[in-house]
């Protein structure tokens, strides 16, 4: 039965992540791999736009809304594309046969096609192998650390994310303003990036399964499928890599615990995690914009780029605004590299007519100036920049080069492999531009670990609250393509000196090297420390114990649908909203509320002796309370004093108990007017 539940949830997640965007990617006539990768940001954008439109028009939130919007957008994109295709066909028929064009510079450096690259089936097999190895090994590593696909992450932010999904389902409204309003005063709405919650809410609707399971399946699907596919799409559409490089990029998707593994336990900042899984596509569109994408049949056309650029950027931003700053770290060095490369080409003595320099120069200058303004204008306040450095400068450099996750040891061997692959890309490849975002991400990773608290740290990393885990994750996006292209470049170099290594034998050897590098990353000292962090965030009981979860799963049998339960978000009892589908007094640790709510949090146990408390409970329809004991996350204890002794003061009686976890029903009390409240 558990397998069927998981399969139902997986099918629903695939539908939600792919179906709304499918008409658009088909209309754009993208190559299959690019279309597969681009379907996710298109679907995300359709869901976000449909949610806001539904909020304004009063339309109930279901998958039908993003599906219809996706069909409409696909139709708009399809008609012009069809006309262009007809025009091209007519032009080809009218043009007499001509000699084959000379190979482009990128293609001139590519050796003869042999081995797995010699057939369409071989190329498809390489991509499939990379996806299966990268995603499959990542799942094999992560699932045991989670303790099961239905487990509840025991961290601070997860209370908000799970309850926000229930908030959408309860109100049938998925607007980002509604999600933000969950912790605001009644009637007041605030913005919160809600793309994650919109997608998961649709998965729950379609599958009929619980919110923790749906959230975990979406997270695993993004990590094990969307992330490696995005990396392979980057390699295929933008670089001179062949099938060996594509396969290596997918295989190495989990080589560093900095991403996606670290962001699957830290926080748990799922919206930022969603944004980061789309980052390879940001590199794809920026590389095309800078004129650096390798000349091949996979290269995006001008029309495809004109559509994908705003869609991908909007999807990343809506997933989490910090994705904008990640895009700057990765994208600006690519634009600068492209501008310098075009200037060198333009002023070279042997220059041949090519793309004009000034449009890209203007674009780069505008992007740099605009990014500086956005960087400074949209930083969170300095009071929220609370994370401190945790390494010396020397240690931080070693950690960055060896792709070590935050607060974990350096791996000398993996660092040497990284430097070797970077040298191979520089000396043996024409896609040297990949080094620009890697150097920027490595510098970001090293500096964020070691820069002392102060104005400089806030200037550089305040956009991420100076959170080392968020900034060190960026290096994975840039380093994995360098590793993959470096491995293939070395194989090609070896093939030129040893012809036997240019065919299947050399390609199999390169694949084995990629697996060996993956093993180095997964077995490194940093990975072992990372595993401890991961398991402590998933397999402990700091937020919710097994008994407490069992009690929450039984609540719907006891508590009426319209009743409100007094809860404490710090000890996990507020997850009754997400897991039990029952209204709770406090949905999250940080919130705004009426004075009556704060009164009950502090003095609910005095309802039989304090008429003010009795009236407040009656007004807010608080009929039940959960007592999960004094233990809370982050070392806190008994934050809401009104729940600590409620079963001992006579204000409530126990009606359900599992282990030490108790559900209590409020007893009748006398209000300020002297009457008894039931």
C-alpha cells in the first residue's frame, strides 16, 4: 500500500511539474533534452500566474487553471513558429544545392564522431545513463538519511512550508499574498514566494496523499531528475562537450554535498532549493545571450532565446528572490567573458566579420550597473544577517576548491581533481568560458566561509542573510560542468595520442573516471560530516516524535473540522494543521495575531479561573489543545506557558494520548458576563 501511495504521489508530481509547461516547449520546437529541462520553469510560471489570476477573479485553485493557461500560452507561441517553419521550408526548396559550409570554430576542435556518439541511439543512451546514474545514486544516498520518503524534516522552516500548503488547500487560493498572510493579522496579506507551496498543493490535490509525502516526493524529484537533466542540457546546448561530457554531467549531479544535499536538510529552505535546481538553465540562456554557446544543432534560436530568457528568470525569481542574486554571481562573469572574447575577436589582426561588439558591450554594462543597484536596494536589513564565518581563509579556499559543503573538512584529492579538470578545460577545450562562473562561485564559497562579521560581509553576502549554506550551494552549478568537460577533454586528448582511446574504450574509461570522481565526493570527509547534519535534521525527534506524529494522524477521528486547536509551533504540535487538516491557533513560530491569541498562548491553562481567558477561547473557537511537552527545537523550552500545565489545572481533559503526547478537550468555563461557555 505504501508503494501505491508513493507511486500515486510521484505520478501527480510529474504531472504538475511537466504538464502546464508542455504546450509551450512543444510550440517553441525545442530539442528534446532542452524541452525536458525547460518544461519545469514553464510549469512553475504557469502555476504562479494562474494562482494570482485565480486570487483576483475568485477562481478555485486546481490544476485546471495552470493547464488552461499553459495551453493558451502554447497556442500563442505555436502559430508564429508554424509560419516561420513554413517560410524556412519554402526557402530551402527554392535554394539550389551548395557545398557544405566550413566547420565552425567550435566544431573544428571536435574529433571525428565515434563510439556512443556515432548514432542517435548512442547519444540518447549516454543522456539516459547520466540521468539514471546521477539521480539514482543521489536517491540511494539521500533516502536512508531521510529515514523514509514520508518522514518529517525536524527543522524550523519546515513548519511554515508544510502548513502553508495546507493553508492553500483550506482556502482554495494559492496566491503568494495568501501564503504570506498565513502568519499575518486577519485580513492583512503579505507577499511570500509561494511557487513551492503552489506545486506541492496541486500534488496533494491530485494524489490525495498527505502533505509531508507530497513535499518530499517533489523535493526528491527536483534533486534526482530536474537537477541532473538541467546540468546535461547546459552541457549539450552550450559547450563543445559530446556524449561523454553530457553523461559525466548527469553522473556528477551529487558529487558535492553543498548542493542539492545540503539544501535538503538546511533550513529547510525549500523555495530556495527549488530556485537553485533551475540555475543550470539560467547559465544556458546567459551563455547564449553572451554569444558563447557552442555552434551546433542544439543551439537556441533567437526566438527560442527571446522566450526562454524571461520565462526562466521569472521562474527562478518566483521560486525564491535570492535566485536573482545567484543568477548575478553566475551570469555576470559570463557576460564579461563574452564581451572580452568578442572584443579580442573584433580587434584581432586576422579578424573576420562577425557579431557586432557594441550591443553585447552595452548589455554587459547595463547588466553590471543594474545588478549593482538591485544588489544594494533589495538586501534584507543588516539585523537579519546573523550567520558568521566558520573557517580561516586558507581552510575556506581548500573547502571551496574541493567542493566541500559548509562547515566540513577539505578533500585534498577531490580538490586536485577539480583543479586538473579546470586546467583541462582551459588548455584543451573551446568552452573555456565555463571557468568564469566557476571562479566567481568558488570565490563566493571561500569568502562567505571566512569573511569576518562586519560591513564587508554584509555587503557581499547580506542578500543571503550571510547564510553560508545558501552561498556555498552556488558552486555546484558551476563546478560540475567544469568537471564533466574536463573529463571529456582529457579523454579526447588521450584519444589523439592513443587512437584506441578515441573510441568506445576511451569513452567507457571516461565514464568510469566520472564514477570514480563521484565516489570521491560521496566518500569524502565533508560528505561524512554532511551526512551527520542531514540525519540530525531528519531522524531526530526535536520537532516531532513518532508518538506525536501518530497522535496527529489520529486527530481527524476525534476533533471536528470546524474546531480550533491550541498549539505550540516550537514543539511541533502546530503541524496538526498540515498533517491533521485541523485549524490551529498558531501556524508558525513567527506570526502576528490579535491580543486574544497571545493571551491564550500565555494563560490558556487558567481558563476555568480567569473569565478573560474563557471568553478568548470562546471567541476564537478553541475547543482542544495539544500538549507535546516542554521540549522545543533550538534548545527552547515551554515557550507558550498556557499549554504547559493545562491537563493539571482542570481547564481541559485528556481525550487522546499516544506515549507522552496528549490531545485535550477544553472544559466548560465561566466568562466575564457570568455565563458558562461550553
